[in-house]
């Protein structure tokens, strides 16, 4: 009754999701990013624009022809739509810092942690080429992870420009560079030997010396000074040096690791790239990733606008937080169930409306059930308080408040009841 | 570059939208409704199930064939998906009270206030047949409208069952009842004469006496006592009497008006129906509507589950609030821009991170601009405060805080700065 790879989110699931999304949004806001939204679908040719997402993603787009005969596609990420938006609005004050949280759709084979409809939380800066903008987006994502309760994670950093320089040094032709990146990006999957083998098969002429460099991962200073000796144009390495230097001021150095084999799948990246994994939850893959994509916006407009940003994969975050029991003990919702006994329905409704007007989340029996059934219902929904109004209470102008956890009951007037429940 | 009838929501627009959506969600929660979500698309045959939305809406569904050859459709409302969900989950504790806020899609001709992608905010109760559940959903929507600042609105009430009884009294055959409802629902559009004319053309045998009754609108007591004299089965009228009586306890009587010509477009309604218009903004049509739909869930499962609910049309609310200048003066976002002068970038970044960790929404110059340009930028974004760190400030371990509204400047240490900005 429900298509493969998409899901319903019942209230219990939705609460966890909202907990995560609210915390991420709150942090993004504190970093000065402003929320915006783009449509769920775009013209298909916008989504598939040359190099936008790369070949493989085009096959995964949910597409349809509208009644006017135009082809549309559901967005597969937020980067392509925001690039289209920025191109279309050349007069946006720069830098333009926005975040976007919502759903995207990809026709992939569903598996553990992978769905056809899933949430992403993106944060991007448009208009700046300075490394502090790369660091600003990355810091925002790191702060969001910390706010969610993650403390042990690794951020791998690399630079596409540096990779290009390495490829050039190795003698890989420009048109094969993307393919070369894909091979070395497999290091974690297929190991040193596998990568070496594949480089050989594809006839990428990487020297032993250079290969050793590519394998490097860790503190940036030493690796960068080594790499600078090997490559001709030293700018990409110097840019990374600046990046790691300013990272200290941003207070995020402890999480960063230079990883020369990191390339990131999407074709649109042009500069520094990031990938974040949670320690002890590596099987979930990366929970966030991104990088600089200075050429994407020019695909949709006259001007070229530098851009950098990251995306958090919300489903993975949710699964890891579930597995690691990182969610707080949520209180039951609603907070109060009002139970009329005897001829007190009207009074009970009035009280319910009073509590609601005080912003106390209150439900009143809507099924005219007996007290026993109502107590069961309150327990099932883990509603923390029940307020009973019987005819005796009515006479005394009081109500009985029952704490469902302790079983303790009190006879209170309306004023004290509100005070107790607030 | 963007398909017809869908829109981007830049930060300024999104803020208004979030203001509205947050207030609605907050009220729905206070009424004990719990948030949930369903997928953006469903199997097409779920959306077009007999009578689900009625014939006309089927033409408006955005549909597509997935790679597996199954037909999907983007949801056109939340009622059909939630009915499918409730049918699919027969063990949900009842009543099941949920709200859902999000986007739906309809291929309609775009016009003022009507889009192909638009937001709805739904609130529904499943499992109860009692009028207090109709009133519970209606009260939640009325409270949401009041929370948004609306005080002058009219809620038209009618009952499909009563209409059926009127149709039967008039001698309209059962199979023509829906058509009959559609004609009298046009009262506001084509007037008394128009309706009379159309009833004649369609050969609906409505007596002069009954026609006068149908035209009635206003306080329910008198109309219902009149109508009870005319109809055979008096239950639908008595149910309305109960409804209006309990409405007093819910504190919403002042807004309600019985309107015997109200039928509501969608075919799935079976009982009491509602429609809300804002006074002085009638040209926008109804801003919320709904009713009881006791037969919809049985379309998707074995069990029949009674259901009632309403939907708020978010776009119309936004347009009316814009027109009537009902939005508060939002403060600029972010709250602070940190401006380094001279060799103070690192210190400025550290301060920025400190402010952010205190949950103060802070942006730092990412483009290495001069002070003049940065002040312009702050003014353009209406950022309320600028913090300047020059080399003198650095020496004194202080910063200059500038209030952008008053132009007042102060030299403060970090602690006092945070105190001032919180």
C-alpha cells in the first residue's frame, strides 16, 4: 500500500526526527545562515544539466511529464536547486548564507539506512572564495553534530585542486582525472593493493613515491610539506595550509584529518572537500559531506559565483542515535488527559480549553469511555497526567490530578492545577 | 528556469512562512495532536481510489511511472494519505489524533493565491463518532487562527447527513444527491436566482418552502427547529443541535453560523462540514475547511474508522496577513556581524565562535571587505548589531559594539558583550 523506499513517520518517529531537525536548524541559525526553500521538483534539464550531479545520479531521478508536455524531476539534492536559485537571482547580497532542510528523492535500491525519500540538512555560502567560508560551513555542521550529542567523529579533508595537481604530476591526462579520483577514492573500500591494482589496469602512471603520498592521512603539516616538494603548482597545498591554520581559530582542528585519497562522488566539486564519519558507526558511511563547487552556478546563469557547503544525511544520524541510545527520554504527548465522570462533559471541555489556552498540551476524552479504559489509553500514550472531573469535584469546584508515573493523586482548584502543570 | 505554479522561498519569505507554520503547530500540539508525516508520493491507485478525492481532483494529480513500471502520484491533500495510513495500522490506539503540515501538489491553473505546490496544515481525529471530536478539530483551527492574529472570521457549519435528508424530502433521488449538493453549494457564487434556475434545469423538485429553508444561514436554534418539522429522520438535525450546544463549552459559538447551503467540494465527506472565511478578506475564499469522512478509511482496509478533521490553507493565510500587515516587525537575521579590521581575523573568528556557542546568531565577514562595504552589507540584511575588532581593540582586549539602528557605539569586554547581545 506504500511505495518501496518511502515511509510513513508515525508520531513517535516524527518526534525523533523533529528533535534532530530542530537542533540542526537552531545551530545553523546561530551561525547566521537563513532558512530558505526551493520547490520539490524542477525542470528535468535543470537537474541533469551537464556535470550538475554527474552521470550516475541522472538515472536515479524520479521524473514525470506534466500535462503541458514538459519534463520535471523531483530534486535529488539541494545543491543543484540552490545553484539554479542563486544564478536566477544575481542581485542577492553576497555572501549569501542559507540553509535548507527537507526531503529529496532518489530511485536507488533501498537497503539499511538508504531510502528513496530521505531528509537532508544543507548549509552553504555563496559569493566567497576565502577558506574561512569553507570553514564556516564545516564549523556549522560540526557544531550541529556536537549539539546532537556526537563527540567522537572524524572529518576528512582534501582538495580537488590538489588532487588535480597530483594527477598532473603523475602524468594522468586532464580528461581522465575524474576517473583517476574515483579509483583512489576507493582506498577505504578495496585497500591499498586494490587501488594499486586498479591504477595499473587503467594505466594511470603513478610512481611509487607519489602513491605513498596519496595513501597519507592525518595531521596536515607534514603531509603538505612533503606534497609541496612533489607538485609544480603549490597553490592548492598552500590553500590547505591556510585552511588548517584558520581551523584552529574556528576551534575545530581536533576533528580534522587531511586525507589525500578523498575525492567525493559528485562531479561538481572544485576545491576543498569534506566527509564526516562517526567513530564506532563507520558501517553507516559518512553522515555529512560536501565541499566547494565554484563552477556549478555558472551552468544556470551568466555569472560565476563561488560556492561551498555541506549536507547532513538525516536518516543516518537518526539510525546512529537510535542505535547508540542518544535520544533523551521524551515525555509522553500530550501532557494531560481530561477525564469527565458522570454529567461533567461540559465542565470538562471548559477546563480543557482553559489548559490549552495556557499552552498546556491537553486532550479530552472524545469517545465517552469509562475511567478504566481512559487510564489504559493514558498509559498506552504515556500521557504523564490525568485530570478527573467527577460530580463531587464539580460540587467542590476542584479537580483530581493524577500523576501517572507515581500514582499520586491531589485535589486541586483550577489555579493550582495550572500552576502544577506549567 | 522554474516550473509554473511552484516557487522559491527566499529567507524573507521563508521567515513569514515559518512564523505561520510554527504558530499553527504550537496550537495543534496544545490541543493534544501529535505530528506525523506521510510520503510525498503514493501509489496512484491509492490517490484515485473510488470516491477518495472525487473525479475532478484525479485530473490534477502529478503522476509518474517509476522504473519498475508502477504508477505513482504526488499527494494532493493529506486526508487521503492519512486514511491509507490509518487503514494500514489497525492497532493504533484510538482516538488517534494527529496533525500534519507540509506541501501538496495539484496541477491547477495558477492564479492569485493558487499554486501547483502549496502548504497545508491538517488536524484530524480518528476513531470517534461523537460531536466533541468534530468540535475538537474545529476548535484547534479556530485557536490557530486567533494565535495568528485573526479575530474576525466566520465558520459556516452544515451536515451532509442533513443535506441528504433535505434532498430526500425534496424527492431528489439518492444517486443525484451529490449533484444536488453541488448546485446549492453555488449559492454564494450565483445567488438565489441562479440556484433556483439551476435546480429547475436539472429537474430537482425542491418546493418553495424547502428552498427557503436551504437559503437560511445564521443562528442554529431557530433554523434547526424549523427544519425538523420538514424532514422525516430528525437525527441529523439533532446531531447539529448537540454540536452547537457543546460548541458553547468549547468557547467557539460566537464564530459559528449554520449554513444549509454549504456542501464542500470533496466527495468523501459524510457528516458535519466546516468552512472558514476571514471577514474583509472574502475574496481569498475559505482559509480552512473540512468535515467528517467516516467512509474513507474503509476504502483502504477491512475496518471502518470514523474520522473528522480540517485543513488550513497556508498560502491564503500568508497573503491575507501580508495584505493586512499582520506580521510583526521581524528583527534582522543574523543578530550580529563581526568585522575584523587589520590583522585581527583569527581573533575575530574566535569571538564569532564564542558568540555562536552562546546561541547568539552571528556572522563574520567571509569576503575580507573594508568597513564601509561591511556596514552597507549589515544595513542591507538589517543586521541589528556590528562588532568591530581592530588592532587597538585587540590590544585593550575589548571590542566595539555598534547598534545599527541608533548608531551608538560602545567599547566592551567579551563578557559584557555577550550580556548585551543575549
